[in-house]
């Protein structure tokens, strides 16, 4: 039964991602936004909702310290998964599709969008992790850091929103266009109403599918007696990061690399600011390195994985698929560390 739920949930997420990438492009086109704003803000926020709800519910409504610790682990697990596994899967997809792509394994990406996103991510996540080294009894500085993180993310969104709009080439017909009886028939542009309906429906599929996926994984983990820390840091984020990953695969297949990478890097900025603020405000005493050393170790790997992508791009003035594949190595290394630490706690 759990396996069937996993399959159904994955299909629902896949359908939602297809509808979302199609709808959010039209949404940005209607608002005359550039690709950076569409990928790094609109798409990133939309697809980050599933993993954002996990820590909010775990910390705010879990009712126990264990639940709050899982919430903190989920907060730290999201940027880690994006910087490692999501990057790796996107790079692997580019390699597999290289014969169908005009640029081969080189990404036709705007370096300014990526450096902007990863720069904001480095600052925000660095501040958030730095707060974990403060004395446990000092809660108010952690709350102040949460305010600073929200301001940083607000500035990030503002920068993208002010960027000059680009031409949106290769827009595919809106999937829900024929459902809008009050609109002119294709190929006329769809109305904003039906575009919004498709985006909301897609988000409902993504969020519902991700939650079902997490529930199925949780049931399987309970049956197999998998540790809660492993579930929060490694297993659950696989499900909640599926939307970003699938969206990026769909976009690189269409040659829209700026949107694909912006979806991941924009989500990294969102995860470094918004969910971390939740942890700092709702569980300030748990946001400490001493209590969650294994969880906070993922932050170091996240920075290394992000650096492995952005540094070669800055040096070569272009981005290839190979640096993205390095994320898979970091992911496997950390999973092994977590498994060894949980199976040999005294080692």
C-alpha cells in the first residue's frame, strides 16, 4: 500500500510540475517579468512551499522536543538537498539530453542570475548558521537574526522584480487554455484568470503530492525502524525537493536553463531565509550546533557544494554540467556519514 502511495504521489507531483512550469511562465509573461524573477522568485517560492510546511508543522504543532528537532533537521536538510542532489539530477539530465540540446552540456544560463542568487544564499545562510553558535540562553539575538533574514530575502525579491523584462521565447500553449470558455481560442494569448487557475491547481498537486510522498516515506521508515534524524535530514527532503528538481528537468529539456537553475538557486535563497526564520523564532533553544551537530554539519557540505558550482562558472564565464554532478558526490558522502553516526553512536 505504501509503495502504491509513493508511485501515485510521484505521478501527482510530476503532473503538477508540468502544469506549474507551463503556467508560471505565462504568469511571468503576463506580468512582464524577466526570467530571473520567474525562476528565482515565483517558481522558487511556489515549489518551496511543501518543504516549508514540514518544519512549521513539526515545530509549531508537533508538541514535543523530538518533533521540533525533526523540524530543525528539515530546515537544514532543504538547502543541502538543493545544493547537492537537485544540482546533480539537473546536471545528469543535461548530460543525458545533450544530443537534443543546442548547447550540449553547456548551460545557456545567465551568470548574473546565478551569482545574484548564490551570493544572497551565502550571506543569509551564513548568518543563520552563525546564530547557532550563540550561547543557548540568548534567545533574543536569534529572533533579531530572523528579522535580518527576512529583510535579506525581501531585498533579493526586490532586485529580481526590478530587473528588465526579457523576451519570453518558445512559450508553449497554456495547458488549461481550452477550459476558459470566455477566452478567444488558441493561438490567442490566454487570459490572466485561467493562467492563475492553472498555477493554483498545479501548486495544489505539488503540495498534496509532496505531503503524500512524505507520509508514505514516513510509514516505510517506521516499518523499517529508520532513525528520525535520517528521515528529517535525508529521506523526507527527497520528497519535498521533488518539485524543484522536476521543474528544472522540464526546463532544461526545453533549453530554458536560466529558469531551470533559477528555480534551484532561488529556492536555496528562500530556504536559507524563510524556514530558518521559523526555526529561529519558534525553536530558538534548538537552533544550536551542540544539540544538532550532525544536522548542522550538512550546512558545511551545502556551502562546499554551492561553491563547486559557482566558482568554476566565475572562472570560465560559463557553466557546464560537470560541476553540477559534483553535488552527487557530496550527497553520498554525507549520507554515509549520517548512517555511520547513527549506527555507531559511540564511534
